[in-house]
């Protein structure tokens, strides 16, 4: 394999010789006092955007199997032993030469930005270089770039010009690890690579106008990226830029992101930090949109299911699933970055566009509850979640909760310290409410939610307006919103799983906790670190049930299991045994039976690899 970084040795020699001069001017910047107020201001501006579009695209799109990780060749300096299944690999020599075929004649950056605006996204993230080392801009550091393709034009410039024209905030994805560059992590030549890497970042920060975000990445190896000086250069060239934390992965070898969380919390509290400089927000939650994180963070998902670049016949997430991901990220105090993979020709596939635009139409109706809001005042739970802006609080209540609620029973909302003036539904339902002397708001619920169209999230969204701004949970409140909801009267025929608690054996990890299986949120999953694991649900009291619906995670599912029920956790009745199941939703119906405990006893999975099977929702229906 020819490594064409050697084609510009004269330039690289200049960079190496001048490297200490190039970086010395930034060293003082790294030592300057940190401006906490300026940091909080730029974080708030970024958080107000809420929704970004990620585009992973390049020569790897021609292969149709993935980017970087599917390259079947040695990985420069990376000890990570994981490779995809053999059928998904591309020979390294073939992969490294795909750029010679890359000629995206249908690429139109202006059209991409028009789609992005109609989709309701506020920022645009573009992949400039992945671990495979190919650069999508006109770099002076190597010939392994877009200028060496048949297309021969600087795609990053076209994207930057279009983003600025349309008023969309622009970010670059750039991976410091480089499996193509033989100097990367080389025991003797890594210093040469660092100067080259920093020069590439200087180009990206200098040649394309305002850059609002930098999305760095990790390949799982150690991170010798001269972070203090690298961050200093980036911040000097692009003041106010938001940089994620993935350059911190294994900055302390073997500690993953642990060092960043502690450093970020200390910074926000005005305490000394471990490093002179580091990432501004957490982007480590790839594939996870559940939970809550008080630190600035972003959830990242791809519309293509488990792949980031173009894949023919990919199993795409629906428009509604994309909207659910966005809503769930929002309610967890995070931004949401959603990836599409354009075709090798440069066109974003019509099916991708259709899904984006459907969610855009939903955002046209409910956007006031999304953009420029703050998470809270009532934190998320199985009951749903809330956002606030000025005098308004927006309640996101899952359709599963609304449709399970007995409409004769008033819905109690955690006491707030301001006076309620009005309540409306942004999603079309008829609601009313009164506030008692304790501040508790009792909501008259609709008989049922409006039918959701594709692209609309599965939430009823209510707008509560108060007499003063910034309503907060009343001091002294001890009963959580989830506790109040679980005491409710549930209508016959509805799913009652949310009223229970869930656990898994063995173990759990990755933030995909057991309770995600019963939270009524189709954007979250329950998944263990163990390939085969059991789900246990305690409904807290006996219910008469006659149906269970299981929504497995596409691509990672249990294919052999039994559903067992009990009233005492000692004597179990098997209501069904499933073999050769697929990853599609499954409804299990049986004669009415009284239960408190439900056990999904799993004995086999239908996927390969060491990933645990996943459950999006496990719904338990009360008999009519």
C-alpha cells in the first residue's frame, strides 16, 4: 500500500521545523485564566440550538458497508482488536483507493442546507476526516484528499459557504487518530504527526469562516494529541467555538471519559481543573438518548440504524423515531445530533429527506417547546419531562401515559411556586387544569391523544403559562412526579408497565438501564453488557392482564425466551415460550391472569457478537 503522505514532504518538513514556533504563540493562551462567565454564555447559546444534522460522507460511501472500521488493514498505532464481521469488511488496499472513484456529480451544498432548514435543524456537522485519514478539504499536508479525486473541488468550502448563506451554525467533525498515516502513534515519529495534525486543524479553523463547533473523535486507543496546545490553537483561531470531549478519551490511559467529567464539574464550580484546557461538552453518549445529565451534552444517533455512511437498503429509523430521539434528548438536558449518509453521488436519499422533513413539520408546530428552552423545572422520569422559557412551562407526556390514564381521574402535577394562568396543548388535545392552594396543578386529561403522523414524537405537549417567569418546584416538595403518576387509576385495556419497576440480570451498562423497557419512551432501550440477560418487572401490586407486547431493538434481539408471571415471586406460570423470534414487535396474548411479577427468561439471541439484546419497550396490558 502506498502512503501518499510522502508526496508533500517538503511542506511537512517546514511544519516540523516551525512547529515549536507555530505553537508557542498559543502556549500562553492555554495558561491564561479561564473565563467561567464566557464559558457559560457560549454553552447556553449552543444548548439553545437543540437540534443538529450530522453528515458522514466520502469515498467510504462507495463501499456501502461503513467508514473506517470496515477497512481491513492495520490501524496505525491502534491496539483496538475489534473488527466488524468478515462480510462487512473491505480489503484495505481497495478501501484506501476508493477516493480514485469519488466523483459526486449530484452534490449540491445549497440543496443540503435547504433540506436542513426545512427539517428544523439549527446546526450542521460535516465529516472532514475519519480514522481512515481521508480529508474532504484542500489540505496542504497531504495528497490523500478531495483534490486528488475525480471531483477535484474543496467540498468543505462549498459546505461552509452554503451554511453561512443560510444562517446555519457550522461544525466540523475531525478525528485526531489516523490509521492511514504511518507516523500516527509511531514510537519515534509521532511528534511529526502531531505537527501535521495541528496544521490540518489550523486549515479547518482558518479557511472557512466562522466555525461554531468541532466534533473530535476517538478510536478507543490512547490519546497523545498534545491537547493543551491543540485546544489553545483552536480557541485562538475560532473564539467561542464549542469543542466536544472525545479527544479526552483515554487522555488518562485506561480511564475513558472519567477525567473529563470531574474536570468539567470542577470548572463549573470554579475549582482547579486537571488540565489547562479540555472539551466543552460531552458527546460520549453515542446511541443513547435516555437519562439526564446536568453537564452540557449531546446525544448522537444515525438514521441508518447501525451505520454512519451510505448503505443501500438500510433499515432506516422512521420520522417518528427520529422525533422521539430529539424529544428524549431534550428532556434529558441535551442537544440531539442526527446523522444521515448521502449517496456516493452526493444526493441525500429521498427516503432520508422525507423523514427529516416530516419531523420539520412537527417542529413548526411545537418548536416553541424545543428551541431556546431550559430543561425542567420538573425533571424527566417515566411520567415524561418538561422544558421552560420565560413564563411558560412545556410538559411532554408520553402517549402511553395519557392513553392509560382514567380520564375521570385528574392528573396531579408536582407543585410549582408560581400561579397558573392558562393551559393549552400544542399537539391538539383538549386539556384544562386548576391549581390548588398547595401549588399542585390538577389536569383534566383527554379521552385519548391525537393520532400521531409519521415525524411526530409520541408525546402530548402542554403549554402552561404562569403569572411570573421561571416557575420552579415548590420548596419542601418530597413526592416525585413518577410517584404521583404511579398512584394513578389506570383504564382497563391500557399498558400498565410504567407503574412498575424493572431490573435485569446479569448486570447493565452503557446507560441503557432496565427501566427504559417500561418508560413509555420509544427513544430509549434496555440493554445489558451481557449478550443474554433477563428482564424482571415488579408492578407493585396485582393486576389482571391478558396481553404483553415486546418491541425488540432492531439488529440486537432475543430470539428464544419464555414469559413467566407470578403473584408471589415463588410460583411461576409460563404464559408463552418463543423460539426463532425476529427483531420485529411481538404481541403475546393469553387468558386473563392475575400477576404482580413478570419475568422475560431469555435463553438465546438472534444476533452475532458480544452485544446484549435490546428491548425498546415491554408493554403489559390490563385486561378489559
